[in-house]
C-alpha cells in the first residue's frame, strides 16, 4: 500500500509556483527586516546573513544546473 501518489504535471506546476511565491515573500520580508535594523540600529542582523546565503546558494545552483544541461 502506498501512502503518496505520484503528482501529475498540474500538481507539480502548482507546487513549484507556490514554492516560488513563498521564496519571494520570505526574501522580501528578511530584506525589509535587515534594512530596518541597518538604518535604525546601524548594524546588520542574522536576517541579512540568511538572505545573502540564500542568494549565493540560488546563484551557484542555477549556474551548476545550466552548465549541466549543456
């Protein structure tokens, strides 16, 4: 007996769209938090480190998979 069924193309598309919207929201919220702390307290917080690390990971994996497809 299987617990999970294989997702069809529409379910996969909806899941990826939901993840993309969630990623954009999280990134913008962390950037706003970092911007607020930087201008009011004159320091960078952990939210900036998380956003910067996420951006670097996104950039590196994007480059890796683009070259892998060639």
